[in-house]
């Protein structure tokens, strides 16, 4: 008795395919995107949705005809996992476009939204100036027609201004230090002058004392000599008496 053939594999319908629906990425952006930033995000979402749409079962099965004919269920599972993984990675599925996770990270790290908003402001300002400009005002000279001196000055002026600011700061610091040193020198000069005045007063006192003693110096010298002679005579008499 021949064994019964295995039951045919049931092909799951597309409605039964479990396509994961990842949660939207919570991107903390304080800057409101302008028209260009919004359009960039929309274009990215459309392109990514179109790319994932190319991974439909018909296209995927056409790439693996042998496996799709022999193990259709396994191949469908692989296709579903691939689409789901890519959708989870980019926070996009085929039915509902959510905020792209990786793309938002790049936008935040590169500051794309503020730069695009700045570009919007520059374009609006340029358009306003062009509308308000006077036709009699001559057009500016193109950069490639400017003389070398002006081009060189335009390139060097920012660097020179920065160095000039640094030099001005250093000059102010040096001037402040010099002012402090000048005050210290003046204080020391005042102390030296005060000491010199005191020394002059002492010298004047010594000279006055010498002048006062000059009148009695000879008298004191004579008295000293007489006293010394008297002492010498007394000593000689005492020595003679002892002998």
C-alpha cells in the first residue's frame, strides 16, 4: 500500500502576512521645519516607501523561482521578515508612512532643518532686496573680475580682524600692568624721598652738635691733658715712695 501523499502547503494570503508596524521615532526637534525641510522629509519617505514596495512577493519570488516553487511558505516568511526588518530599521511600513528613524537622526546630527530654514530666510531676503532695489544702481562686480588686491583683502580681513582683537586685548592687559607698575614705582620713590629727608635731618643734627662742641673742644682738650698729667704725677710719686 502506497503511503499517502503529504498535504499540500497552504499559501498564506497577503492579508495574513504579519508586517511589523514599528512605533514612530521620538525625535526631539525644537526647530519647526520650513517648506524645504518638510519637502525633503516627504521626498525621503516617498522614495523609501517606493523602494520597499519593490520588495513585493511577486518581485521577490521572481528572483528565486526554484525556492518559490518548492518552499513557497519559507520564502514568503523570509520576504516578510526582510520587509519588516527594513521597515523597522527606517520606521516605515508599506501602508502608513511614519517618521524615518535613521533619517531623523541624520537630520538632527547634521542640523539640516536649521540650515534649510536659514536658506529659506536668505532666499526670502534676497528676493525682497531684489524687489526693492533701484534699477539705476549698477550691478555689483563679479568676483572673477575684481582686482587681486580686493580679493586678497577680502580673504585676509577676517583673519586680520581676529588677530587685531587679540592684540588689542593683550595691549590693554599690558597697559593695565604698566599702570600698576607705575603706581608701585611712584610709591617707592615717595618712600625713598622720605628716607632721604630723615637722613638729611640726622646729618643736620650731627653737624649742629659738632658746631656746638667746636667752641669748647680746646678747653676740654686742655683739661684732659692736665688731668692726665696730674694722674701721671701721682702715680710716679706713689712709686717713688714705695721704693
